[in-house]
C-alpha cells in the first residue's frame, strides 16, 4: 500500500499498438482484432482510462490506421494522443514518448495485447513510481519447470524457478528515466525496463495480475473471451 492517495492525472500511459501480431494468425493488426466484438486496443484503453491516476493515453497505431484508431478511441474518457508507430516495438514506444505533454512526471508503458489489464494493477505500478522507484514492473511467479536446451532440443538443465518472474505490463517509470533509457537504447529489447536496467537503473518488481495476460495466440483469445463472460 502506498502512503499517497492516487492523484488524478499525473500519469501518462504509452500504448504500443502498431504490431502485426502474426502469431494470432493472419488478419488485422493485433491491437485491432476483436475480443467479444470490441478491438483489443479499446478494451485496454478503457481499463487504463478507468485508473484515476491516468491523465493521458498516447497510442502508437499502425501507420495506416492512425485516423481509424483515433475515431475508435473517441469514447475513452481521458486525453488521447495517437501517433504512427514504428518498425519495432521499441521504436513505437519512443515515438509515443516523444508526444507526451511536458507536465506528466510518471510514464507507464502498456502493451495493447494485455487488453484486460485491471485498473488496480495500473494504480499499483503508478503508486510504486510515485513512492520513489525509478522503474517498476509487475511480475508473476513462474509455475512451469523451466529447462535450458541445446540447438538440438536436448535438455541441458533445470533452472531454479524460485528466482524467476514472468514480467507483464504496464511498466512504470519516472519520465526522465524512460527518456534516458530510450535515448541510450542500443540493441532492441522486448521491454522498456530492460532498457532502463541496461543504464544501471534499479527495477522494482510489484505483484502482477493474471487478468493482464498477453493475448498472443488464439488460445489466449479464447481465455480472454471466457474471462469476459458475465
Ligand atoms: O510483438 P509483441 O507481441 O511483442 O508486441 C508487443 C506490443 O508492441 C503489441 O501491443 C504490439 O502492437 C506493439 N508493437 C508496436 N510496434 C511494432 C511492434 C509491436 O507498437 N512495430
């Protein structure tokens, strides 16, 4: 628990939503695929905007869909900026970050593919940044046994899973920390906390939430449909 009450509006959330998501099969860009009749991006944006701390969403849309995405998100009850995404997730995040209005001290990065993110998780990450952590990631324990393998798929050994965590989004940052991490970014990484860590920033873990699952494969979409059933 944080000592501070969540204050409305000190958090901007970047939403990289420009990926094609081919693992979900052919069709529209992943963020625009529908879940229970509504695009994943709209589900995600509604939940992000429902967190009281969030004062602005900056969405990186597929470059050909910027106007459609702006129209699609008109119903979302917070300030909205839509930019064209880039060739990689990292590039899309950097473009969204460049568009954040100057007065937001806290920036979260949330994948549109985690469409069912609970607003309470958004608040938990934001509160940890507000409480003084430079970089914050929500994590879950790893339940499977994890083995390393060689190039021929021969098992080499078992990793001690008690020290492993699966990392979710939203990931939270002091704005200057995220900006410095992206400025210094070399090789592309799959998450933003990894970029901050490469700069020597300490990354704090907070409990994640299973409902924030990443909808990557058709199986995940089926789970998400089930979660939405009344
Ligand atoms: O491909 P992956 O599932 O890792 O993508 C994670 C998130 O990054 C997705 O929400 C996707 O839309 C976004 N992305 C992006 N720009 C890209 C590639 C991915 O905004 N060029």
